C-alpha cells in the first residue's frame, strides 16, 4: 500500500513540475487567482508536498 501511495505521489509531483515548466514558457498560468485573495503559486507547493509524501512512502522499504 505504501508503494502505491508513493507512486501516486511521485507521479503527481511530476505533473506539478511539468506545470511549473509549462508556466515558465507561458503555456499555462503560473498563478492561481482567487477573488478577494492574493495570487497563489500552487505548483511549487504541490511539487514539494507530493515529493515529501513519496519519499515517506519509500522510506525503509525492504
């Protein structure tokens, strides 16, 4: 089960990094703008969160 969670988290982090690269090339928006809120840079946060989940899932795997 931990391996499946790790694989899902790593694939989602790769999608977040892909979003970052496409945003740098101005193909997709880098910022998420919500009404009455400041702009959110979600791609970097998502990539870090999913990489942490993925690394925890593969920690001490035999």
